[in-house]
C-alpha cells in the first residue's frame, strides 16, 4: 500500500472546470450526463471554421 495518500485523495477533484470557461457559451446541460450543449450560433461558427480549414 502506498504511503502517499495525497494522490488518492485528489483523484476525484477535477483539474479544469469547462462550464465556466469564457469560450463555453453553454445553451443547456443534459440532466444525467451533465454534457454541455453549445448554442446554435457556436455550432454554426464551428462548422464554418472546419469547412474553411480543410485541406
């Protein structure tokens, strides 16, 4: 058994919190999985970015 319990204690604590990020623009969150759903404008912007940056 490991003598260092700090790692085991901190394993459940998330490092990042994406739901408060400046780029998140969250429209809603799924109730069970807590997956964030972006707004329609952000989805359009992402598709436009992908379409213009394809090889």
